[in-house]
């Protein structure tokens, strides 16, 4: 007897309440975006919101999000986030549509092969060690600034054999927060006319954009003048040949990719590290357990690439951080044709919104979603979590090309810091966190305290299944 599968159920569709004439949902998206997003699943699996007068469809159900991410020709890059990001980086890997993205990713993938990871980790170790050499017991520092400094140095050194000049690095570090805030504000603005007004914020955004363009051009020119293949990311970009066309990347394409890699390599990874350090210091039991693991495995020495699979609790702490505060928290797509989603007809050129933050904080998908619980990622508990519900790097052909690089970097930096230091937020410090295109904890004014690591005999390697981390896999 043949069993007939029941037809897929029609998902619920709703209009988000609270839209204002002309403004749409611009006010909650600008003032309290995370609270607004996490409230949308209560209304439906697909929820229509208004970006000014433009309708957009927020996808709230993980299976529908999986469908959108795995059908990139139908749900292509586009929409307000990528329209605004493209003004900054052009149609580089982050903002490129399906066909250019496929070509660019194929050409750039060798730079992120697992065989290169040990060399990249060596650079990470050098840069975090250099940063910590300037720390002193009892000193007060904004740890967010420190992490942006070290991730920028790592990004530039892995891209260029000779890192950026101090002036260029300082320019990028100053410009990126301004650009991230500006991109998000332009995305949720009810009208594009607002970005053309001669306001101080608009002038600052334009200046930051121009300075970034100039820094990248100067750095590429200095690099090219040597005319040497250094085997780094920049050499790969210059020498990459597309298998289909036999062509190299153009000068414009190389510029766009450098902009993309600098922005992504610095900002998102720095925010992930900052969020992890912030959450760890807010949860003393987690901090004690993590420091005990670091002391046992490392015995006071800096971590090496081979140590990473032997730090399963650190991995779970980091992965839980990516659930609580995913740096990439909101994405947009555009439909390329009339289609169907969840049983509802969706027209061509419809803006589709995806939010990893919304998914990660949905109580139907994660028990006690606001609780920082690294052990929810133990192998025996992971089976209860829907595959499509955890999206810090996005699945499908758009999955972050540098996901393993970022995990390596975050684990090395966190392990090195917490092996020798404890960090405490300065009481009553002023911390204003503004909505940005990437999510982080905002300013982190902290007091640095040296800690004496216990010197244990290093623990044996993790047993199969004990730690899901695979640092070299690409």
C-alpha cells in the first residue's frame, strides 16, 4: 500500500502591528530593533513589516528561512541592507548577486583552505601577544577598542604580508563604527531623502566612506609596487583565475574584495569576541569553569592551533555567544520571480527579511532563550535543536567564507586573554550602544587584572564527539 505524504501545511501570515503612516515601522526599528524583531513570531510565521512605505516580509519560521537560504536564485541578495552596503563595498562577495557571487567565491576560496589555518593562527598569536604586552595590572581600557585594534591587525596581516601602516589602521578603526551605524540607519529610514540632508551624521558617514576608499587604494598600490607573490590573501586575489572565463579579477573587483574582507574581518569578529568576554564576566560560574579548562590544557602558555580541539568548553561558550548575540543579526533578500513561500504567493521584487537574532531568541526553538547556557551545545542536547534554527554564519551558498577563520581567531584571542587576565566592567561607566549593521555589546570600559594561572598537566585530546569544533575544516 502506497503511503501518500500529507501536503505541507500553510504557514501563518500576519501584518506587524504599530505601523505609522509614511514612517511604517521605522521608529521601533531605529530605537528598539531587537525587541521589535523578537516580538514578530508571536504574530505569524511570515510577518509583513513596513520600511517606510515599502512592504517587507520577515520570515520567522526556521524551515522557511532554510528554504530562502537554500534557493539563492529565487531569493537573491538584495533589499535595503545590501543596497546600502553596496554603496560602501560595491558588489563584492558580501553584496554580490547570485552569478557574480558564485564566480568571486570560487576564486577566493583557496585563501580560506584548511591548510592555511595554522599559518593564520600564528599571525593571530603574534598580534594578541603584542596587544597584551601593553596591558598593565589595574589599568582601565575600553576592551571594545582593544579588540577592534587586534582584529584589524590580524585582518590586514593575513591579507597583506606587510600590515597596514599605523595611520591606515587607525583610519579604518575609526571609520568602521561610523559606517556600520550609517548603513543600518539608511536601511531602516522611511525615505532615502534623509541621507541626502546636510546633517552632521550624514557628513561623518560620507567622510568615513571616502577615507576608507582612500586607505584601501593606497594600501593596494603600496602592495602592488613590490610585484612579489607573498602567498597571502592579496596575492591570491591578484593571481586568482576564474575557471569558467579564464580571467583574473579586475582592479575594481580586487578593491571591492579588500573592502569586504577588511570590514568583515575586523567588525564582526571583534563584536563576537567582545560579546563573549562581556557575557563571560557577567557569569562567574562560566568564567571559573572556562579558566579551569584553560589552566588545565594550556598550563599558563599561549594557545596554539593544535590546542583548539582540546578546549570544548571554550567552543561551547563561543557558540552560545553567537546564539545570544549573532554579529550578523539582520539580512535582506529580494525575490527574482513570482514564487510561493509557506503556502503564500510572493511577488517578484519582494523584500524578504531574515534575522538570526530573531531565530536564536525564539522560545519555541531554544529553551530559556535569554539564558546564557553554553552546555546547551553538549552533543546529547544538540539533537533537540532544529538545524535551521542556529544561523550565526548562514547556511547555503552564502555561508560566511571565513567562518572557520573567525572561530579560530575568536578562540585564540579569548583563550590568550583569559589565561592571563580577568576583566571587570567599570561600575556606573557610561555605555551608549546604538543600533548598527553588526551586533555587539557596545563600549566596554573595563579594569584589567592579572591572574595567576594554575599549572596543571595538559589534558589529553578531546574524545570524538566531545567537541564539535573542527578548526581546520573549510
